[in-house]
C-alpha cells in the first residue's frame, strides 16, 4: 500500500495543498514552521479519523475556518487504487473511500483497507519521530523492553492488561482452595445438596424393606386373622358343645329312666276321674248315712196328752175370763187395803200418835158435848195473853221517846255561845253608838264612813275563833285572834278624816249587823233548852203507869190456865191447842180402821178361790206359777196341737226317706262299678295302688316332657346329630386354651395393625414425597449454574490463555525472526560492534557486543539506543510487510547518527523500499544529499 | 383382517430433573417438576379415554439410579388406572432403568407385562388376530452388543411387533446401545418396530414403520419441540401412526430481529410480542432467544446494562405467567470487529480458534481435576463453538474497553 498523492483542502496552515509522492523514498524537507508535522498528522488524520475534540491531539482545523480535511490517493496491491477523502462532518470527520472502479464506501470498508489497524497500532510501528525515540531516555529498563515489544506488536500492553484482568476475574470466579468465589460456593451448595439427596435416598431406601416388612406384616395379620377365625369357630363349637353336652347327657339319663319305668297305661285323667268318683261315692255314702240317721230319728214316736186332759185344758182356756176377774178382785182388794193403810199412817203422823196412843184413840170419847165444855176455857186464856202483849208494846215506845229527848239536850249544850261572843255582845252597844255617831257625821258631811272592814275582820276573827274553839283547833283560834287584832287595828286606825269615817262606817256597819244576829241566836238557844227539860219529865210519868197495868193482866192469865188443865186431865192426847180440828181428825182415823177390816175379809176370800183353781191345774200340768198359768195353758194347748201336726209330718217323711235311700243305693252301686272300671286299666285293686300307678305315670310323663324339651333344644343346634368325644373338663380346658390363644392373637394383631398403619403412612408419605425430586431438580439447577460459571471461567481462561499463547507465539516465533533481522541491522548499524539484541530470561532486551558482552538498553549511548530501537521497528515492519504493507513515516529520527551509521541506515531503508514506501520529514537540508538514487525530494511550503 | 390399535411411547424419564435451568426460582422449578408427570398423565388420560387394545413402553420409564419413589408410585398408580380400564401394557426397561439396579421396585398390576433380560416373545389374540411382541429389558446399564440377532423372524400369520431400546449402529451422536441397522430390522418382517432410547422423534423407515416416538416431555435445551407418543393403528396391510403431543412445557428457540429498535423498552416489547406468538402456538415454553440485527441497539445495550441484566428484565415480564414461560438464554450476535484493532485481536482469535476440543479440555483441566469436575459435563463440539464465540466476544469487548 503506497500513497500516491496527498491533497489537503484545509489543514492547519495548509490550504489546497497537493503533494505527489513516489513509491520509494520521499524526503519531505522544510525548515522549521514549514508545516512538516502538520502534513504528517494530516496523513494519520485522514486515514484514522480526526481526533476527538476533547483529545490532546491537535485537530489542525484551519484557523481561517475554511474547508477542513483532505484526501489521499493510494495504490494497493491487494485492493487496487483507492482514494480516501475525509472532510468535516461528525467529530472524526466524514470519510469516503473511492475505488478505481468507481465504487464508493465508508468506514466499514476502510477498516478492511487499513487491515484493521488503528492509529495507535499504526503509530507503534509505522510512524515515529525523534521525540518518540527520545522518550526512551526517561524510561527504565522494564518500560523500555515492554515498549519495545509493545510498540513492535501493536497494543500488546492492552493484551497484557486484558490477560491480567481475566486472571483476576477467574480468581474471582473460582479458586482451587477458595471458599468465597461463586463457583466454590456453588460447589459447596452442590455438595450439601448431594448430601441431602443421599440422606433422602437413604430415607427412601427404607421403602423397600418397609414394603417387604409391610407385606410380611400383612401376611402375618392375614394368617393371624385366619387363625382367629378358626379359633372363633372352634370356640363357637366348644360353646355349642358346652351347651349340647349337658343336654345330651340329660337326654340319655331321661331315656334310661323312662326305660326303667313300667310301661303300664294309666287311664287318661284317671286321678281326676277317680277322685270325682270317690268324692261322689263318699258324698252318696254320707247322704245315705244321713238318710238312715234321719230315718232312725224320724222313727221315734212323739208323746201326746190323752184327749180328756186336752179337753180339760181347753175348758180351762175357755174360762179364762172368770180367772181374770178373780185375779182382778184380789188385786183391787189389795190396793184398797194399801190405800187405807196409807191414810191411817197419814192420820197417825198428823196426830203424832204413838202405838200406845193409837190403841187408846180407838176407844177415846170424841163426842160434841165434850167439845163444848172445853171451848170457853180456852177463850179466856187467849184474851189475857193478848192484853199482856199490848202493854209491853206501849212500854217500849215510852222508853224510846225519853232516850231521844236526852240526846237533844246534849246537842243543845254544844250549841251554847262562846265567851268571846259574849264579850262582843257585851261591846255591842258601844260599837253601835260609835257607828251611829260616825253615820251622823257622815250624813252631816254627806259622807259616810265605812267601818265595816275592821268589823268584818273582827267578826271573821270571832267566827273563826268560835269555830276553832268548837273544833278545839288552836291554830285556827290563833288565826282568828290575829284577824280580830287586825280588825281592831284597822278600827283604831280609823282616820278622822271623812275618808276614814267612811271606811269606819263601812267596816262596822256589817259588824254590828252580825252582832245583832248573834244576840238573837243566843236567845233562841236558851229557849230550846227549857222546852226539852219539860218533855223528859212527862215521859217518866207515863212509864210508871204502864208497868202497873202489866202486873194485873199477868195474874188473870195464870188463873185461866189452871182451869183448863183440870178439864182435860183424862185424855190420851192434848187436844186443847186446836180443839175442833183435833176432834175431826180423830174421828177420821176411827173410820179408816173400820174400812180396813172389811177389805181384808174380801181379799182372803178371793185368794182362796184362786188357790183352788191353781191346784186343779197343777195337778195336770205340774207346778206352775199363778201369773203364767194361762200362758202355760195356752202353750200346752198349742204344743199339743203341734205335736199332732208333727206326727203327721214324720210319717210322711219316713215314706220319702225310704224312697231316697233306694235311689242312693242305686247310685252308689254305679259309682262303685265305675271305680272298678278305672282300677281295671292300671290293673290295681285299691286306691293306694291306683295312686302309686298314677305317680309312676306322672313321672313317666315328666320324663317324656323333659325328653321332648331336650330334644327340641338339641334340634336348635344342628339338624344332624352332634357327637362329641370330649368330656366336660377337657372341653373346659380346651376352651380356656382357645380363649388364651385368641387373646394373644388379638394382642399381636393389634400391634401389627398399628405397625401397618404406621408403615402405610410412612410408605404413602415416601411415595408422595417430592423432596427427593425437588433436591434433584435443585441440584440440576445448581449444576447448571455452576456450569454457567464454569463457562464464564473457561471463557476467561480461554481469553487469558489465548493471549498468553499468542504472546508466547510471538515471543517464540515472530519475535525471533524480528530479532534476527533487527540483530542484523543493529549489528550493521553499529559496525558490528554489537552483534545481537537478545531478550533476557526476564523478558528484557539487552545488546550483546561482538565479544559477547551484554548491555542493558539504558547502558547504551543515545544514538545506539535509537539505532537498536529503529532496528527493531524496521524489522517489525519488514516482518509485517505482508499483513500490514503500510508506508513508514519518519520525523527526523536520524539526527544523532554519525555519517557512517546514517549511510548504513540509508542502506537498510533502501533494502526495505521495495516492500515499503518511506516518507521522511526533515529540516536538515543536507539530509537530501545523503540519499541517492530514486529519491524524491519535496520541499514543504515551496509550492 | 383386523386392525389393532395401540399406543407407543418410550423414554418417560418420570420425575427427572430439568437440566441447565440456572437461575430458575422455586416457582419455575415446581412447574418443571410437575411437567414429566403432567405429560405422563396426558398420555394415561388419552389411553383411558381412547381405549387402545394395548400399550407398549419401550424403556427408560425412570431416569436411572436417581429414580424417585414418587415417580414409581405415580407410574404404578397410572398402570392401575390402565388395569382398571383393562388395557394391557407391554414394557421393557432400558439403559436408564435396567434390571441390575438395586433401587426400590414397586409392584405393578397384572395388566403390565414386563420383558425379561433376554429377548422373549409375548403372544395373545385380539379379535381373532394373533399378536406377537418381541422385546427385552436391559439386564444392566450398558448393552453395547447388538441384540437384533436374538429377535425371531416373523411367521406367516398374525401381527408382529418388535420392541427395541437402542440406537442405530454408527450414530456417533449417541452412545452405542444395542446397535442395529434399519435393514436388519426390516429383515425380520415385523409389522411395526417400536423403538426407544432416542429422545428425538423420528421415523427411520416407512415399510414397516420403524419409529422412535421420542420422549414425552423435553427436559433440556437439546430436547426442543413438541413431545409426545404415537397412536398406532396396525393391520397386516397398513399402519397408520398419529402423533399425540403430551409435553407440558416445550423447549424452543426463537430468533428476534432488532432491526429498527434503538431503545430498551422497544426491545422488550418486540421480544414479548415474539414470545407471545410462540406461546400462543405451543403453550408453556422454555425458550432460547437469538437476537439479530442488533447494530442500532448495540450501543444502547452495551452502555446501559450487561446481557444478563437484559435477560433478567425480560424474565421479569413472565414471572408467574400462565402459560409458563421461561427464557433460558438470550444470544447476542458477537460485536463486530470494526471498532477495534484487528491487528491486536486477530492473532489472539487465531490462536483461540486454532484450539481443538482437547485444547479446551486442557483449559478445563483445572476444573476437571478439582472436585468441581464431578459436576461439570464434558465439553461437546457445540460447547466448544459456543465457548469460542463467547471468548472471542469477551476478548473483543475487553480490548475495546482497554483500548
């Protein structure tokens, strides 16, 4: 690739500049400020774009503001001629590439045309100035060697950086013994998951043994259940046997018993029938006996009275009225006698008679003549007595009158006026005079004085005093005295004034009045006393007269009494007190006695007749009471009549009984026949045997019933006959065994079923468990994530490794080739003073002299250093000529070279010219001279 | 001639974990975990509803030593459902669930007929047609020798079906298991070859049908597309196979053009639109996005966030989305080299690209040698390419930053 023409529309100081260059060496000469660097930069700008505005590099925009940009005309072995034009546009400029065939293209194609080189890479090899070489001075050995390599291999530094970064990133992803990097973490997680899965698997691994166990348990349970069933059946059989065996035994026993009993038949209902017959028989027999007895009884004849007696009785009964009349007479006589006796008794009592007097009275003379003799005697005596009584009464009256008068006398003595009253009375005329005087004076002065008050006081005092004396109460007397004194004082104080006079009059007027009255009273009293004395005297005289009269009467009376006594001296009783009455009573008494004698006679007569009657009846009927005589007679009669009737009846009855007896006998015979009939069947002769036969029959019946019962119970258990060989104890033992076995089985079954349930649960759980698959899936996810990370890691590793390999490839293949060429040239340049540039083990460059001495780069002289550097660059350019056949652009790099070395340099460059175009910018004019042959010299700023 | 009908499935890999689901959260994981069961349930539901004459399952019901108990119980329950529906099942175990494993086994109901460790025949009659099935179960993890010789040639009468879990001889992409060639199979004169082992659905031949039904649910990015099983109607004259999809979640990839998009929100919208289109078609998905035409977007993206952040932003749009959407990766085109010096990058990239798989393994040796190596899969060619690309991109980016 070679530049044919440079056209600058506007670039720095250059405007519309056109520079034609040739394929080989071109020297672009210009003094300072001519714009050499501007042209050099313009070439780079056009190829790789204008620098960004913020970049350090200059953009060389025309200060005039004119057209900016330019174009390069290029010949290219590979792509033919093409032209690149870059003008102002976007910041890197708008670029257009024109091909020879007229095809136009832009940036994309340009990259290809520039072989992917960017400006930095281009500059690192193909474009350098003295300045860039001079920079080496300041670099240390590492930098130099790196820069040497880097500048020769385009941005190797970047690769290193990337490699380092990759290494770091890898470490961040994964460390062999690390823990924190994500891959290590993932690994850890995976491991944990694996562990968890193992555990889960182990857990699930129990599934099979568990299912086997479950199957075993299932089978065991089934077997046990079967056995249980069998045992149940057996137990059932035993149970049945337990119930059946006693029944069978009973059956057997009953059968045997039945066989032992005689097989006689017993008439149906025999006993009842027999008993009925027997009772009927006994009934009939007793009936018969009764009849016979009755017959015997009836056969006795009834005793009866003979007809004459009966007729006598009937007669007596007909005379009953007569009998009653007799009885009535006796009764009334007795009553009469009793009444007379009563009367006699009354009279006797009334007369107060003793038995002796009674006797005498019967003969006493009670004539009316005698009665008249006695009457006047009695009259006289009575009159005297009456007079005496009247006198006595009069005497008593006179004495009581005298008593009264004495009492009045004593009373008057008490009413006698007191001494004080007498004194007052004595003073009365004085007082009266004073009062009149006062009145007179008052009347003169038309005034009156009142002396009443003192008078009143005094009177009051007197009165009270009188009362006190009368009552003998000295306190009151004292009070009266005080009053009187007060009255006197008042009196004395009677004022002389008219006023006083009035008072005086008022006071004493009343007093005087009082006094007057008192005087009258005293006089009255004296008069009464005199009257009383006179009365007493008169009464005393009357009393004496009466006493004399009484004496006389009493004497008269005594004389009358003696006369009467003489008259009644011979009488059994004193009949003088009430003579007429006494005589009447005595006469009555004598009458009663006479009547009594008459009635007693009649009574005795009646009684005699009755006795005769009773004796006659008693002869016939035996001893008999008189009162019940007729009752018994009547009874006797009725009895007689009844006996006759009865006798008739008895005869009738006997006839009846005979016929009844016949009947009963017939019945008895029938019953007996029937009984015999009954006895005939069980072949017995008497009742005991019959009953024994019945008992046997009953037993047989009972046994038969039992047998039936047992048979029916047995029939319940089975249709076919059951036979058991066991004995009961054996059976019992077997039952116990079965029960125990059943319990054991049940226990085991329960435990097994529990286990079954648990296992079922566990198995189901395991079967449904997602855990394992979840873990698996999670494991896969983590694995994928790890792989993802591993990929990242590997990618980084690949990048790193590829960079390393490329670098080492360079080191091992390209670099040795470059170095060989560089060595040749370096050796040539230095006139074989230095033979090679080699790399130390550490990767640093060193120069080795022909004698084998090696120097580090910084130990070389400035020019030699530049020469070493140039040798390397040119060797690189030469090496890359196929891939990057770019022109080499140099900005005065040879200034430090001596002539010899410069000419050698020129030789080397000439050697390179066929493959590379050279643009050499210089300010040294003589430099043109150094180049010979086909060298184009262009002066800058000369157009 | 009777036509019989059966379902052909293989490689259920029940309850096996999804691989490569880095950064998935618990919600996503739960969803994924359900998916193999969900797919299997669809299969069973289809069988119960459609009542085929029988079902063949050609190996790899479980995922190997890691088989979960839950998976077995679910399988057992499903078999029970088929038993209840009176559908016989013929199954052989494959390399993943070979007979030598000492894992717990659950007992299967009586409708399930398991082939033993040597090729054996099972014969019975359906509607007067004699059906003969040949097959075998893997006695151990590896069966590298061909088993095809042990299969008897079909007789003149009846229908013959071969069950074979293995791979075509010479297929370097998969490890060799019971290798066979198509012509070997054809020589047996069977009416249908029910194959298993390869998870990608494919028809090796038409006469007779030699069929890999593929697995019923994709489980990583290499098992893309709709998965399912075959509903086969077979008579001596002809065979009809109908594919029945089962996959609950579909692994898929999508290219999104970013032409004309400058800003992030527009980019998110464009991605969503594209994804929603796929969701509408496939339902739940795990998707790998590939970005193209990113020139205009590039500056913006590069400056504002890292690629993983963009992935997070986009994932956030689909958190708890129904149907389920998980964005596995976003592939960005490698940055153009225009920005930086080729001279610097080129030699390094040249070095990088010159590496062979062994060289990469060598790089990995530090990891492989470490205990981490246990968890890291060996690199594949495609991995190498990817890594190469990533490394180049990283290098370029770093150089750009440093330069």
